[in-house]
C-alpha cells in the first residue's frame, strides 16, 4: 500500500514537472525581432503595387454618432508612392504622395505639404526587404529590442516594441502564424510636435495561394477611430501608368495656393493724434 502511494506521488510529481516545463517552453520561446521582420517581408515582398476600391467611413465631426461614407480609389507603388482619388470628384478629389511630398488641390489651387503620418500605410503591405521594414519601424520609434505576444481580437500576434500593455508606445504587430502585418502604433516628431498614429489591418482575405491582403484598414488617434477603409475590390501587381504618380505633371496643372494677404498696418498713435487735430482744426 505504501509502495503504491509512493509510486502515485512520484508519477504525479513527474507529470506536474513536465506540464510546468512545457508551459514555460511554450510561453518562454519568442522569436527575436530580426527574424520576425524577415518572415513579415517574405509575405510583403510578393506585392509591389496595388489598386483598391474602398468605402471610406469617417465620423461626422459635428455628430460623432453619424458616419460619412465616400467611394474612393487608392493606388500604391514602391518605394513610397500613393495616389488617392475621390470617386465622382473631377477637381479637388485627388491627393498624390511621393518622394517626401504631398500634393492636393483646394479651390483649384495646388497645395504642397509634407506627407501625413497615415500616408505610410502602403509601405507596411509592400515592404520589399527586411531593411525597408526595419528603417520604417526605426522612423516610427519602435524599440526593436522588445518582443512579446498579444491579441488583436481573436488573433495572436507578435508585438515588436512595447512595453506590454502600453498601447501608446510605438509598436509593430504581425500575425503569429502567417506573419501578416496587423498593426502599427507609430510616433513621429516634427518641429517639437509629436504625432501618434494607430493603423490596423483587419480581416485578411486570400487573393492567390501566396498573397493575402486586408479587407479593412483602420486609423486611430487618441484611441478614437478617425477613418475606416472597407475594401470592395482589390488588384495587385498590375501595370500602373507612370502618369499616376507623376508629381511634376500633377503640380503643373494648377496654380499654387496664394499666400494670405498681410493685414494693413495700424496707424501709430502719433499719426492718429495728428489726424484728429487736423479734423478738429478744419471743421
């Protein structure tokens, strides 16, 4: 009887030890950031351009419970070109981004500015090398020395950056099994002003045996949704006309936005006093 009890205790101890060891191995082994980046770019290098027709949804600034919907088309191509067209808008509905510039049209005039933070989203879907993705994450201030696991909805994700639980720290998320880009929380600073953007790629769909792309792309600021792109049609790796991304040709079509007029200078106190004196003298 004692021998049987002793055997049961020993076996129970061995099983418990194995279970604990197994849990530690399962949760303790996490791929390093460099390897995750390599696996991600094996997926993204398969896409070098795309055209997506989307339904763009934005909360109404005056009535947040109301959603404004617009039909739009996005074209994207390496290295950093993005063209955005509003369907049905002959003028003022096109934005062109590339080579550090962002061109748009307001009241028939050309507006030139620096690319906006959210304009980087195509780079995450067609990064052509680990170096390209690594440089983008560095520009977004993602700490490549930290890696952990988390969940985005039902998906388990590798997260580069952190620390864990801090969704305001720069970080890059990818699907743990398939290494699709899932999320980027990026931070950029310009002239002392910081901008935190949260881009999410959701509901991946199978395009071919080797290419999967998201059906929804969401943009958040201060944990609030500011734009959702619902993809209705997608085409990739097709011949896109060079004219689509010709910034010089686009800029030549419109006059530049005129500079604001300087306010007229106010007369000095002395001049104002002299005016009142002369008016009184010659009444």
